[in-house]
C-alpha cells in the first residue's frame, strides 16, 4: 500500500500485531536486517518510509498505528527537538514506553543487547564475554599503550577504554571485501600474548560494577594539534552551551607547514540568532585547553549529514578554510584581538605563508 505520505506498509504472515516504523536507509543493516528481517521472522507489519522526516514522524506513527519505532544515534534527539524544541528526555516525556538499545556493527564480531532495559546502557557482558571481550587502557585516546613487555593493559571497572573482541573460529571477522588495508586496520595483534588477534571496535566504552556497558566516545573523533589529542565531542559540547548555537561540528584541517590538524568548527546558528564573536572567543578560551580551541569557524545554513545522521566531516575537512573557495562566512581565532575575526583573503595568505603564527 504505497500512499501519498511516502510510506509503504507490508504485513508478514505471523502472530505478531506490532507495527514497526522504519525510516532508516535500507543499506544500513539496522533497517534491512533487523528491521525488515525482524518483521519477516516474527510476522509483524512494517511501515517503510522513503526517507526520514522529523516533521512527519509522529503523524505517520499515528496514521499507521505504529507500535514500535527504530532509531540509531542522533535520530532520537531530532525527534525530541521536534516535539518540544528543547531537549527533553524521551522517557520522561513519554512515560511507559519500553526502550531497548543494543550495540553492534555489521562487520563486527561483537554485539550487546538490553537484557534488563537499563536506560543509558547498551547491554551487559556475561560469562562467555568475559573471556573474549576486553577494555584496554587508552590514555591518549589514539592507541592502546603497551607495558614494558609489549602487552596491552586492561582498565579498571568504571574507567573508559577501547573495546576489543577476540577473533577466532567462533567469533570470526571476515573483513571488508576487496580492501585489505581497511581490514588490517581493524585488527589488533599480540595484545595479551603471542599470536592473539582482536577486532578493534574503535569505540570507547565503560563497564560498571554490574557489568553494564556504556558507550562513551568514538576513537575516530579525535585529531592531533600541537602534539595533543583533541576530542571533537568535548569541543562541540563546550560550543553548544552558547545560546546562539544550534549545532557544532568539529574537525581538523591541514595547514601547510604545520604538523597535525588545526581545529575548525562548522556552526549552525539558532533561528534568527547572530554569531557573537567575542562571546564565542570567551567560551572556548575559558572552557578548553589552548590546543583544543578551534582556530577556524565556518557558519553554515544547514549541517551536512551522512545517510545515518552522523555529521558529515570528510567533505568539510577537504574544503578546509580557504575564503576564495568557500562561500560560507569564515572566522579566525585572533588571540591578539581576544576575539574571532573575519577570515579575509589577506589573512588567509598570511596564515599560509607563516607570517601569522598559529
Ligand atoms: C489504525 O487503528 C484504527 C483503530 O483501530 C483503525 O480504524 C485504522 O484503520 C487503523 N489504521 C491503519 C492504517 O491501519
Ligand atoms: C525570525 O525573524 C522573522 C523576521 O524578523 C520573524 O518573522 C520570525 O518570527 C522570527 N522567528 C523566531 C523563531 O524568532
Ligand atoms: C532480549 C532481551 O534481553 N530483552 C529484555 C529487555 O529488557 C526487558 C525488561 O527488563 C526484558 O523483559 C527483556 O527480556
């Protein structure tokens, strides 16, 4: 039943009366394998939406008598914003609904799932996991450190570290088709003893005393500047505290003649708000270490998202901070003026030639 609201309802034979609303792209395994696959297996009904729309989400749910919605990452936040225009906790807003979160990756060899419905946790480890899954000490958030014998060390319970999972016949990792380099990058060898092999999830997780697992951060979301690691989520958390900022996407850009990546923030302003350059300066220098303060700002009309609602960074990184090729307004952190200043072509040339110290 294909209707004007871009939804397709498909019922599968079975006993389940649940109606599941699927808005994620079908190339994502959450939508195809878990969503549609789950409906087929249970005999439930799925309502397929052509494309996720925050403004149509709730009216679709009402129209199709949806009983289960499926979300990943940021999607839940968009929906909360849609209802209140403020961030409310979805559980306090909706009361008696059941949220079941899980952790996994299509290519990974590890998966956790709600076993008790504990809010905020992606699941719990169990007896079997104790042998295969470990959280490694990762003090600088880039690579696990090795002790003097060359082995990695585990964190204490309650501390954040890198989640890895043993690769063996029962827990295989098949790698990526035709991309040996990417496959190798996901593996960590000789971790605790000679010849062992682990799948590196790239995720920083914390395990509490009751063995509940919590997602903390993504390793990829860091870059190096002046020999320090900048965690992009920490920078954006500080910037979105400002009342004129809707969203901040943080990444590092290359500057000729400089090691590492200089921090850049791509910003979306709140409706009708204007960018206060002095307040922005005050905020970053007050709450962030010097190396983490974004050197460049870019004000965009709309944030580019990946198909699965993660902030798009690659293209922004590629575009850099050149005012001749970028039409969005650009600003530069000028410590001597204690403010962000407009990034002119002259200033850009000075930065490239090294006349302006970074
Ligand atoms: C939703 O439920 C109502 C009440 O049971 C029913 O009248 C309506 O036809 C249902 N809508 C759809 C699209 O199945
Ligand atoms: C934004 O400004 C326009 C024109 O000045 C006004 O009509 C609109 O109501 C404002 N929106 C908000 C959210 O303040
Ligand atoms: C698959 C699974 O473990 N589901 C559980 C999720 O949490 C609820 C609430 O505690 C349990 O009843 C389910 O069995």
